[in-house]
């Protein structure tokens, strides 16, 4: 399986007193760059969540976002009885010491910090829920990255076939260019060396053709192109973490395409070399998104 570095997954859970939503978003990055965005109420679980993510993801820029919402409509707010009793005691003590002091009224009591309590989930419940959400979202993220990876694999294989077709079209062009050069050279030498014996200018033609063929010989480049394309197919079929190996092959393919273009004396060969370079660049861009 080939995994894309780009992925997104989200899941949520409803508790009696609150709702939790967890999102994971990943993009390409050389190393693992992990960012967690969560409310302060959940900061105590950050180390646990980081450990869960790092056990599954090797590299990439990862953003984890957690939303925590208390569902007040479904919760009954209650009075903090202990604090209420403490306020009553304080009120009596103050009135005893200061008879003219005003007594606490209902409004004063209800606005006292901490007097009203809203039920919240226990730490154990929150921890178990968050860990379950993280496991679910990591599984969904992996599936999403695998689907995107298969699309990228198909994209790359299609470009490999296109480059191979261009390579095969170049193979007969080099002998044709040599034959055309020989024909042209022969005609020119015959006109220039009319009084020279035939065996002499035949030898001269052979020498020129040999030099010309050496300059435009691209058999080695075509052979290496075929080898690199076969290696790409093997790596893609093998799967796993292929990004770095494919990126190296892009450098090698680009080198052969450049050499092919520099040795070209034929417009069609030059066009094929240019098309190859465009396809290689397209592959290089997409390979950056592979793990």
C-alpha cells in the first residue's frame, strides 16, 4: 500500500454533559511536525494524544483540532450546597460583628463564583472517550491517505507509460538521423572531391559518419531510461514508504532526458526529450505528497 501525505478525517462523540469533536489534517513535511489545538479543559490529555499520533504517523505536518462543547440545555445546574452553607455561616458571623451590615440576598448568592455547578464528565470518561476518538480518526485518516495514494500511484504509472512510449519512439530516430547525415555528406563530398579516387572519399565518409554517430549515440541513455522506468514500476508495486526512493529516481530520469536533448540533432528527438522532462516534473511534484 502506498500512502499519500495529504489526508483528513474527523469523528465526534456525545456524552451526557458535553460533545467532543476530533479532527486530523495532514500535509507533506520532511519530518513529523505535530500541532494540537484544544481547549484548556483537555490540556491534561495532550501527552496521551501525542503519543497515539506518533505511534501511527512517521512524518508530515499534522494538525489535530479538538472541540469541546458543554450541552447546557440538557444539564441541570445545581447549587453548591457546601459553598452555600459556608456563605450562610460567613453572613451570620459578619452580622454578629457588624449589626448594621446588610445581609446577603439571593442575587448576591447566585452571582457568587462557584455557587452554581454544571455537571461535567469525569477525567476517566474524558480520557477513554478521547483515546477512542483518536483511534477511530487515525484509522479513517489512514484509509483516506491510502485512497489518495492509489490515485497518485495510477497517476505515476500513467506518466511512466508515456515516458516509455516517448523512449521507444526515439529508438528508430537515431539510425534514421545517421542515415540522413550519411546521404547528405556523401552528396557534398562527391561534389567537392570529383577528382579524388573513390576509395579515398569513401574512407573519409566512414570517418565522418563514425564521428557523427558517436556524438549523437544515445543507446546508453535510452537503456538507463528503460532501467529507471522498470525500477519505478517495481517500487510502486512493492508499496510502503516510497517517496524518497522515487524522488531519487526523478533526478536520474531528468539527467537522462537532459543528455538525450543535448545530443539531439533531430527535431523529433528534441521534442521527445522535452516531453519527457515535462512528465518527469509532473511526477516529481506528486511524489512530494507520498510517504
